[in-house]
C-alpha cells in the first residue's frame, strides 16, 4: 500500500517555486483572451479584457522558463487571440463611426 505522502504535489525551487503559478497565468490569460473574443462587440470591456490577457501572457513568459511542456503555447495563443480581438474591436468601432457619422446612414 502506498503512503499518503505519494499524493503530495511535487514542487520545485526553480524560479522561487513559481512554476505552477506562472502556468496558471498562461492558462488564465488564454481563457481571458477567448472570452474577449466573445465580447468584442462590448467595445471598452472586450478590448480591455484583451489588453489584460495580453499583459498577463507577457508576464507569464517573462516570469517563467517557457517550454511547450510548461505552457508556452497557452501564452503565445493568448497573445495571438488577444491581438486579434483588439484589432477586431478597433476595426468594428472605426467602421461604425465611419458608417454612421461620416456617411450619415440612418437606421
């Protein structure tokens, strides 16, 4: 029978023991970037959520030694999705501004 100490989570002292937290930053930033893609049409909220996701992903890359096994693709995917969401929100806001204010289209 295996003792209860085998159920303990192994931690390492690399980077001051921040390995799991940094991976959590990467996964959290990916989740925020995906949610910002769903809320791009709420102009300030979706874009600010994408900016926060991009910042959190950059922070996870800076704090940790990112390898594919340690969540590199989560952080890079979050940056890509957040940039796509920011661009989508800005282009949509510009198009709506141009359509309704410059050309005088009325509903």
